[in-house]
């Protein structure tokens, strides 16, 4: 039976006319059609992502977030706000109080890695950065903050010596997986099969600011850490690296300086590498991409360079250059999240927008769960150039949204 064409307005009018005419059978039939219309509408209309949970803490910055695949817990990196730069102007009393406290509590403003339950419970894990849940959700890898960072900017010197750890939720046990030979480690990510762990080697590359100059991997079956791409220099400048998983294989974007510079070069040659095959070059990006590093992403075993898909087997582009705004692809490759003018926007793989919602403030970070069901957003609210608060919003995709995405891509 097809969807009735009768609208609710016309159904009510027909019912009233039926009552006036004393035609009870027609009245019952009209009521049945109206009920059927509402039932079919509720089933067939695509649902929308909904806000599942939100969290904020007064005077606290949120510097990292990772939702698990059940939507029941979120790992957050929080740090008490310390006014800096222009925000410190006129905040002399507050700064003096913070400095006095730092003498008594040298780690009170260090980044705290916290496991937050949507039900309301909170569990302090360690001082650290860059959390990532294992595919099973029972383990959490992160970067341990090795030395006190209270009152300090997030510079290479502040992060120096930071190592890679894994925490098991059931036992509460920590274990060190890898330590840096120099500089620091950063941004660990589990492989989709959970058998290995990718991490970055970092050092000061832009004055005092850190950057990625190498790639490492930890193998859980051998319990060994290995450097895949060692740090290198060209024209006395660091070669820049941007690694990622493409399926269960490690790829990387390498930027080789083409000109001398003070800290960074004015021009780089960008190449996509297979980091596990002797750094074999897959493709060299055209000269139009030399000035700035393109954004490298992967989803569903596909590689995205900027807004274009790249075929790793045929080694050619699958899309023409577009002006599609860059966002964060879901791991299953069906959906891209982006923010624009304080809106959160979801689009399918063709770039077609199918949902948007307003955010309470500008977004500073987006993070999908491993199964693409949940999306965490960090919003930063400023007022007259001063920090007000950070807030985490956790959205969930309903089954209807998944069906809507699939229908758009069919």
C-alpha cells in the first residue's frame, strides 16, 4: 500500500464533515488513513544525528578528545586555563595566584587524561596527551607528559622526553610501549585490526614549536617498537612527515625542503610514501601543491589528499580538484564532518550536504569513534579575545542517518 496523499489538515476537515453528515464509517476510515500516514512518515523519514552528551568544566581547556565505539565513554585531555599572550593583559592578580600555587603544586596545571562516562562518572588516568581507544574499546593509548608542564606553553621543550603508554581499563594497569631517542613521541593511533600502533617522532622544527619528523610503529604480537621513517634533514632543515593508516598499512606524506630557510623552507616537494616498503614513493604531488602541506586522510582503506581520492593500486586520481571544504572523514568513508560559520555539517562522499546544526561556539577539534557511529566536537567560546570555556559535544548517528547516507551514495 502506498503512502496516503491525505494531509492531516484535509483528514481533520473530512472527519468534521463526516461527523456533521453522521457517516460513522467514513469517519473511522479517515481516522485510519491519518494514523497510517503518521506511522509511515515516522518510519520512512530519515532521522537526524542527535546530541547524546555534553561536558564542560569551569576555567578548563579541553585539548584532546576521543569517543569509544559504544558511545558510553569519552577520553578527554583537560588543562586548567593559564592566561597567556594578550589574554594575560589585565590578569596580573590571577597570574600571581597561579604562580604561587605552582610553587606548591608543580603539576596542578599539567594536562590530565580523564575517562568520562556519559553516565556521569570520571576517572583520572594520567598526565598525558593524544588518547586513542583500541578497536575493542578496552585499552587506551596515549602520550605521557614526562616532566611538569604547569605554566608552560606547549613547545618542543615542554614535550621533550614524552613517551608512549597504554592503559587497560579493566585492570587499571599502565605499560610503556616506546620511548624517544630524542625529542618526543606524539599522536598514537591503533591500526583498524588492533594489532599495531602508529606514532610520530617529534622535535622543534619551527623555532620552538614542535613538528613531526619521523614515524614509529609498535607491534603487539612481538612487543617491539620500530622506527619506520627516521628523522632526516635537507638543506639543514628537517624533512617533514605526516603519517596515517590506510587500512592496515602505514602511509606517509613527506615534505622535502627545496630551498634553504631559517626554520622552514618557502617551498617543499610533497610525496606520498609507503612507509612499510622502504619508503617507496607512490606519487609526487604536482608543483601547485608545493607551498603548503596538503591534508592527508584515509577512510575505508582509501587515501584522500586534500579533497581528492587517490587510487593506491593504479596510482592515479579518482577526482578532479574541487573547492570542497576539508573536514574529518568517518572511518567507514561514508560521511565527512566539517564546521563552517559555527555550524556542524555532515556530507556524504560525493560532497552532498545532508545535515547541519548550529554549535554553541567555534569548533576547534572533530573526532570520530572507530565505528563511525559517534562524533565528538570540541567548541571553544571566546569573549572579547578572552577565553570563556571549552565544551565537548557528543553526537550519535541514528540508523536512519546511516540509511540516508547509503541512499545518497547508491
